[in-house]
């Protein structure tokens, strides 16, 4: 299940992100969306307030999107986006509520970081089971760096979200290791916000 209840932070989540990171988080999520092709079945899980939907819509490529979000308030905000080119099926739930289907692309943005080291491989494997052979997984999240100020910032964010949402994650994990264990290949990646954020395109193999 999704770790933590993000209903409390939903009303000011986007504002807080802009104050701290500017548009870096938004740009990072959308950077590799051009890897999505017409007719792809796309699964977005933990999409938050749905900013990524606007990025997908701007591609002007008709795709079918399944959008799973645990926070009812975040899901409500997501539904308010005016979309012209994509069809979205909104689902209030967790990875356990993903409809049984074969998806060409999975998108997780700032979602995997809420889980601890014991829960993360279970969550990722459950998502992986819904991806087609040679499907693509677009992952965006914070990454470990050697910069002291960034390490302090990440610790502060974990503390804030643990207190505000009760999420179980307490430290930033090395997501590459978990993707390697599932047999994914790293196709390409791009860093944002002084290397603190990374978006990565993986392919199942």
C-alpha cells in the first residue's frame, strides 16, 4: 500500500515544491515524455496533483492513461486539469488497485522514495508485473549526492513528510539497485536542480 497519507499536504504541495525547487520538479518529470508513442498504454502511479498529465497532453499524442493515486485530495486536483489529447482513467487506490492489463510505459515520479528498503522491492515487483515485455519505466526522484547542503535538505524533507503524512520511508535509497534486480536496463537519464533530482528511462529486458 502507499506509505503515508498525503491528503494533508495536497492543498499546498505544488506551492511548496515551487518555492523550494522552482520549476525543476515539473521539468524533470516531463523531460523524457517524448519516449511515449501514439497508442501506448501508460500507467501513472502516485501521480500526485497531476502536473504530469499536462505534460503528456502537450505532446499532442493520443494515448490511454491509467492514473492511480492514493490521496483522495490529490486525485481530486488531478481531475481538474483540462486535457485535450489524452484519455485518462482515474483510480483512487494503490498499486494493489492497478487494473490487470499490459502497459507499455510506467511512470513513477517522487513515488518510490516514500517506501522503506523492505517494502520497496515488493512494490516495484508488483508494478513490474503489469509492464509489457521490453516496456519502459520512467522514474523521477531525488538521488544521493556528495553535496552536504543537499544531504541536509533531503533529510529535512524526509523528516517533514514523516511528520506530515506518516510515510514509512526514512532515508533515500539507491533506486538503480532495485531496477537492476528486476532486470531493467538504464537507457538514458538527466539530472536537475544541481544534480539532486534525476529522471531516468529504464527498459525491461
